[in-house]
C-alpha cells in the first residue's frame, strides 16, 4: 500500500477513465506511479507515452533499456521498479549473472560492449548527476546521437519514477525488498 490510496476505477472522471484505459491497455493493470499520476490525467498520459517511447520505440532496444532501468533502481534502492524490471531484463536478454551482480551492488562482468557502456553511463550519471566528456564520447561512439539521447532519457525518466515511487512509498505487490 502506498501513502496515497488507490483510485476506484468506478469513480474516475471521464478524463481519468480515458487515460486509465490507455495505461491499462497493454499492461492489463494500472499500478506503480500511475495511480498517483492519474490525479492529474494529462501528467499520467504524457508520462505513459514517454515511457512507451523509451521502452518500445528506441534504437537502443529493450535489452539496453532494461539494463539502464536496473542500474537506476539499484542506485536509488527502488524496490517496486526493481521487482517489475528485473524479470523483464532477463526476458530482454540481460544475463541472470548481470542482474544478480547489479542487485548485489557489484560491478558485473560484461561480454557485450553495448551493455558495458550503458552500465557505465548509467552508473556515472546516478553517482555524480553528471556525465564526463570521456563517458559521453564512449556512449556516443556506441549508440550514436539518437541512442545516446534515448539512453540518457531512460536514465532520467526512471530516476524520476524512482523518486516518485519512494516518495509515495509504493512497494512491490508481494511486499518484498529485493534490494538490500
């Protein structure tokens, strides 16, 4: 249970109901930050569209997207998002060993250069709130301009989501704390 009570779908305004249906569509549920964001339907709608653009319509692809989400979740100890995205990362092709290393706050060993560069970029941004020129150059060489924008956008979006989830005390549905 979060600090804010869930919305009753039967009592939503027409705008809230329309956005609720958009969000529930693919997910079949409305959870995470969305029940709170629905207090402002326009905010919820745009946040949903931004997340979809990053997850499903980017040149970096789902594997790198999920890796970045895990780094952000680990950096902020965002239990809810970790519990949702760790399984998705493995489905997307991130090895269980990498997921486990990130969960345990260890630097993973990467066989794929794109994963290493994404991990290093996300880790540096989350630790310093900045990106050095050398790291920027590595990201640009690996992912190109559009990919670098998408990579950093994913990191920023999930940092925002993490702050939001923690501020509203949104916990994993099973009450677990996968990040120690």
